[in-house]
């Protein structure tokens, strides 16, 4: 965190970190046909993943969890999650990619 910031104010530093992270959003199918949206690549040292997951769950009215540095939200919410990450949290849209399971 400090190496990127170089004495910048914390708000500006967090904005820079949000813009520089590469985030992968994908949908995984679980047993019994359940679908989960998985968000990977958000640095847990810069962002509290549990708080972020909680925020996304309340915005999407869905359940979810944080496991192994990934946020998992029940249901297919790829586009809504990208919109929230960009418009509300300041992530760079060019650094958010959808991964297709094949």
C-alpha cells in the first residue's frame, strides 16, 4: 500500500489502488444447479473484503460469503456488480473482466 501511495492522502491513495487492481468476475455452477458470482483480484490489504461483500449482498439482496480471498455472491449478478464497483467504489472499468467458464 505505502509503495504506491508515496505520501499521498489516504482517500487519493485508495482511489489509486482501486483503479490499478485487475478484477475478475465469473459465474460458477454449483451442485443442484445453483449459480454463484465470484469476484477475484481485489487486494485484501487495501479493501476489507468482508465489508465489501456485505455491501454487495445488501445492494443485490443476495446471500454470499468471502472464501480464500474471493467474494462469492449467490446468483448471476455480473453486470450489476461491475456497475457498483465502477460507479460507487471507483474501480477502473477497463480492469474489470468477465471470465467465461468453459
